[in-house]
């Protein structure tokens, strides 16, 4: 697959291509570059290459979104950052990941958490047989008592329902409540960067909107967010920057507002343009099936 095949041509939207970006090494360290910096990332699962040449930045305090169809490599990207690839027989085979100015690629998952990066896995995995309170405690195992208490207070303020259900088994919560618990558990570690993998998938529009609002609040409290979403409308509304992955490569990147305005993104990811799809976007699930068809990005 050619590296250029997936990028917009001259007639496409004016979106920064990875090649034209100023090399990060040439820039002085600023709060911008103290965030998450991914350069030239390649990931393989054995013989299968899942990501190639991915460059991505989440400035400190920002929300960045990653869009893409099923199998594009979104989850793989988050696993590479959180150091959990090895649990899936995957490995970083090229490129670098730095956070807060220090390399984290190759660091064990627990070390990445200590550095302040915490992932909420896809499929809102909670410990179903444990209570809500026990799930939250599990998220703070490596956190000193006083900080854990403060984190718990913050989580219960964000999600009052988790206080009401503290002694209920997590498996009995609704899908939306389980997603809140999964996010709450991640927040217990006091992350400075939260990695969210499709937090609204399968949720009713109202619950998805609540989760979106929560992401906004978490970010307003100072936590950066790298958000993987199939709900492109929601993700582009939340994020400052957005990236589109296609079959393991970056097809587009740029300010979220620019991507949201581009015809290709509107047509392919926001379902706008065709007479029967020009409607308010709901959960994004209705576009999902359509986007699973293999297709190249052409301007
Ligand atoms: N543990 C694994 N072993 C082998 N291949 C894998 C593994 N996990 C993912 N892959 C492959 O890597 C590619 C990217 O998968 P990934 O799960 O990152 O995609 P995704 O964008 O998160 O998709 P989805 O929207 O369905 O969650 C796919 O081709 C997938 O089959
Ligand atoms: Mg995924």
C-alpha cells in the first residue's frame, strides 16, 4: 500500500499532511510539546502490520480525536500508548512515543500509568462480580490513600449514580452506567492523559450525550484526552485536533473544525450530503456498517 494513496490530493480540503508538518525535533519544548507525541509509529501483531507511519500529537490539556472504520487501527494506537500491546501479542516495530517529554514506548503498562496515562478499554470492561466501590478501589491500587480519597470524591461528583450504586455488583449496572464506572475507575489513578476507546458505542443517544458532556468536564478539570470514536459528530465537536486512520495509516489530520467542514469527512463520517442521509447525527452507529466497506481515501 502506498503511503500517499490515502491522502487528499490538491483538490481536497486544506488539511496539514504529515509530510508538511515542521519536524518536532526542531521545535523547542513548550507546554504544547509536553503532551503526547507519536512519531512514525508502526505496530505489528506477528506478521500483521496494524499501523504504519502514524504521527499524532495531543498537546497538554487538549482533546484529540481519532476516527476510522472497523479495523483501522484505533484500538491498536491506544494500546501502543498505554503499553498494553504485549498483552495482545503486538509490538511497536518502529517510531517513538513520548509523554511529558520522556519516551514511553517500550515502557511496561504499569509504568505508563505511573507517568499519568490511563486507558479505558473498549467494551467498557468492568469487574462484573465486584461492587461498584470495589471497581473504583481497583483503579487506585497504586495511588497513595489521600490522593485516592480525593480522586474518589471527584469521580462521584462526576458520576453521582456510582455513589448511589456503590454496593451493587458492577455487572448489574446498565451499559451507560458501566461506561461511567469504567471511566471512573480510570480517573481513580489521577491521569493527566485519558485514553478513551469508543466510550459511546452501543449507547442510546441521550446516554452518549451524557458521556460526551462528562468528557468535556474531565478535560475542563485539566486532563488531556485522546478519544477514539465511531461517533464522528460527537468526537469532532469535543476535540481540537482530529486524525482519521484508514487501514493502519493516517489519511487526514488537522483542526477538528476543519475536518468537520471538509466534504469528504462530512460525506463519509458525518453522513451528510446524500438526500437520505442529510439528517441530524445520532449515535453514529448507523454509519458504522457503511464505513466497514473497504475504500481508499481520495479527494
Ligand atoms: N491481537 C491481535 N492479533 C492480531 N491482529 C490483531 C489483533 N488485534 C487487532 N488486530 C488487527 O489489527 C488491525 C487493527 O485492529 P484494531 O482493533 O486496532 O482496529 P479498530 O480501529 O480499533 O477497530 P474497531 O473499530 O473494530 O474497534 C485489524 O486488522 C485487526 O484484525
Ligand atoms: Mg477498536
